[in-house]
């Protein structure tokens, strides 16, 4: 029997089906349910329990409308949403490095129960893996008007939940064989930006020593902008945009209202930036937890001694197009409007068109939006930290293949099943382009090993950025061995430089020349 004692009570886990040497604990509460008198407030400690609590099932997901393959859905009345899950070697020596994972989902959907995030393979590399749920949507990031500058009803409640989970790890992870002094915080997409925010937040200082950011998203808001979003959602829900009005609206009403606001932006080409990617929530520069965009804060040295491992994919935005969550920009006129809405200079658009001479307008748009929202922002986070004296590693995921008459892209989130070692999950085959082959399994082993080595030793296996040279040869490009051999042959035939990511560097040069601040509206 695998039983562990935490400060709140005793829990029972179970042996992982894939590897009986790994113990799994699911649905363990790290904070009290954030509803009733605790709604829109800071997370509070969980209620202790007597006896042994069976932790064999994932906890409820945060309020959302998404129905994701292989993961539970939220139903009104599900309230115990602040839970975490642990994978730990059954016979580990103790004092193992810990990796804490924050999922993505535009701050409005997703959960730790998604098949991508099973921690069995990483635990097999000698890590204690923790995944968590936190508040999303309005419950986690909606601005609640408050006379005392949000002290009672703070902004960034989702980030505060994540800090509470890290504090739980600090206080309890030793019981599961982990070291509270060897914690790496990791995330993807909005989860990666959450990690970036916590890296520069004083309140999270000392709770982790390393951070992994995959495809950090360029999305940040001022209090004023967050207040305007609240007004829109409240109006759609039919309640006043006041504390009392919002508290009177049940979570399902705010979820539905959020969906309608997002749909309205998506359907209105004249609605500006939100038309192209109608994600309306995100971290808020509230002057309390966060004072600036993480890019600005890292450039000023706010990351301190935290070591960063940053990665992005080379075709990020193609996924959002494939699942229908992005605007279809198919004409030169639409592309010009997009560029004007984001203030992109004509030289940047022209440069992308020159580097994609035979591509349709849609692909030019997707390339531009990939850089604007994910790739360029992620790279700049790593470079800013390095220039400020921090230690930062940079990688790109560029695994592609042609299968069944279609191109398998290196798109958003395709890298995560590789890094977690979960390619076998059938529900993830859409992300990775069908059943994996041995070359994919070998790439996955390398990526999983790099995460484990970084979490344990701070060295994923390549050189860190030197703070002055930018990306260049310090970037690890993740490809299958066959892709790397083909690229080497092509480079030799072309007499090209040794940088295997030169095409991506070309796009980076365009962004550098444009000199854009890359700060979200």
C-alpha cells in the first residue's frame, strides 16, 4: 500500500499502469474550494481530514466550457477544483528533483488530467512530477471592482492559486521523495506565461529555482483593460459590473458570457486585435503581484538566479488555424488590415512574403502571428534574462513529416507529448500526426532526458545563451535523427552555415529589424 502523510492528512496512491515502479497520487487538494464565501478571493488552506484519503482519481476541472479528449469536463456544482497530482518513483532515494507543471489553454480551458501531462515517463527519469489545476476564465483572471485596490478580491487569482500549489509543494513534497530545494516550474502556452510571471513576482521568490517555458504567449493587460473586459462579460451575463453583481452570477453564467463575448470578436473583422485570437483573459499588471510584463521585468533583472529553459515550435499558429480558433486571413487586403491592427511595419510583412514566396496569404499570416504571439516573445524572454545576467537555454521544436497526403506541422503543443514521453496516447495522435515511429520515440527520449537533466542539474545538454550573441548556435533544434541527417546533407550541398535553424533565424532577423516592443495591448 502506497500511503503518504501530508500536513492536511494521509493519502493513498496507486501504481501506474504503464510502470509499476511509479506511484501516482491524484486529486489531492492543495487549497480550499474557491467558491461560496471564498469566491474571487485568495486561495485558502485545505480543510484537514481524518483517516486515509484515497487519491486515485483526478479532481474536478476549473469552470470552463471545453470538452477535451481524454479529460473530464466541468459541471456546475464541481467546486473542489484546486487539486494537484503527483508521480513519484516507488523506491526512490528521496531528495529527488521536482517538476511542477502548469497546463495551457488561453487561461480559459484545460486541466492537469489531459493525457499529454501523464508524469509516468518523467518520473521514470528520476523526478517527482506534480501537475495542478488552478482557476481559469473569469474565476481566475477576471477583474472584480474593489475599493481597496483588490486586496479582498485580487486580480491574478489563477496565479495566486499556482503560488499556493508551490507553497504546498515546499511544505509537503518531501513526504513523496522530492526535495523542496530542487523545484523546477514548467508550463506551456498560457501556462508558460504563468511561469514567466511567477519568475518575476516577489511573492513567488524562492519557491522554485528553475523554470521551463514552452511557447510563452504574448498576452498581458493593465487593470483598466481588465476592467473593460469585465464590463463586457457582465453585460453579456446580464449583471452589473460590480462586486455584488459578479458574485450573484453563478460560474456557469460567466463561462457562457465569456464564450459569447469571444464569439462576437471572432465574428467581427472590425473588432481589432481580438478578432484574430479572441482570448480575453490573462495576467494583469495589478501593481501588487505583478508590476510589468515579464519581458520588461526579466530585462530589468527581476528573474534573479532562476535558470530558464525556453522552447517554441517553428509553426506555432498552424494549430490554431487547424482547430478553427483563428481568423481566416486569405487575401492581401485582409493581411494588410491585420498588420495595421497590430502596428506591424510593412517591411516585416514584406519580409515574410519574400521568405515564403510560393505560400498562400494564409500561411504568411500564420507565420506572422506565430512570431507575434509565441515564437518571438518566447525567444526574447530567454535573451532578456541572459542579458540581465541570468542563465537561459533556448530551443526550437521543428519535427515535421508528410503522412497520408498531408503535412505534419511543428505546430503549437506538438512538442509536449514528446517532452512528457506520452506519444503512445491515441488521443494525442492529432497533435503529432498519427501513430509515432521509432524515430519519434527516440526524439521523445532525448527531450524527456533534457527536461530531467535540466531539473536535476540545470544543464539540458547544450550551451546557454551568452547574453550578447542572441540565438545563433546556442539554440537546440529538436528534430528526429532522420530530419537532422537530411538537413546536414542539404546544408553540405548548399555550402550553408552550420546553423540548422537558419530559416527560423531569418524570420527572427525580420522581427529584430522591425524593433517591435512585443507588448500586448
